[in-house]
């Protein structure tokens, strides 16, 4: 039976499930985000032919995410300075 008359999840966890869809699933807006990335890649791709499409996708993905979710790959250069 469990606690609270059969409810095995706390109210906080059930609210998170409602926000994120199925438990452990992707957030609802991931499809919109992917669509924005694809659209920008289609727009910028012809203007930047020297950039690999996969690298451009990574750059656009990083720039569109909120600051708290950005993933920057920073590494030191041999001549000094940093690149990402």
C-alpha cells in the first residue's frame, strides 16, 4: 500500500513529472529548442562554409542555452591564450 494511502511519490516529485512529461523523460520544450538550432544552422551554414556543420551545431547549441546550462569547451593554446 505504501505511504499516504497508496501514493508512493511526494507532491514535489509528482509536480516535477507534470513539468517534465513522463518520469525521466525530456523536457517538453526540447523539440522547440532542437527546431531553433536546426533553423539557425540552415541559415548560417551557407554563410559559414569553412565551419564544419557539426561544430556549427555545437556552437549554436551552446549559445542558445541559458547561461546556467551552457557547456563551454575551453582549452589552452600552445602560443598562449585560450580557445573554445
